[in-house]
C-alpha cells in the first residue's frame, strides 16, 4: 500500500513548484482550511496540516 500526495496547499509562493502534486497558492489561512476540507471530501482523501501551516491531501493506493 503506497500513499500519494494529491494536492499541496500553501500560502508561501516559494513552496509552489510545478509538476505533481497539484499545488495551490492560498494566502488566507481560513480559506486554506476550508479548501482542504472541501477537496478532501470531494476526492475522498486524507488531510494533514503540516507544522508550517500547509496542507497535504493524501490518497492511498492498494
């Protein structure tokens, strides 16, 4: 069983990189939280908030 990062949500432009996963730049902390919750429900993924405040949405294969 492997885990894949599906979406990365950050407020820091320096952490926005191209490629996989989809990276979303969202400056407002409350909007980040709401977006992470809505996307995790829609994509049926797990959500983790990192120490730096960013969110990752994780999908499990297997």
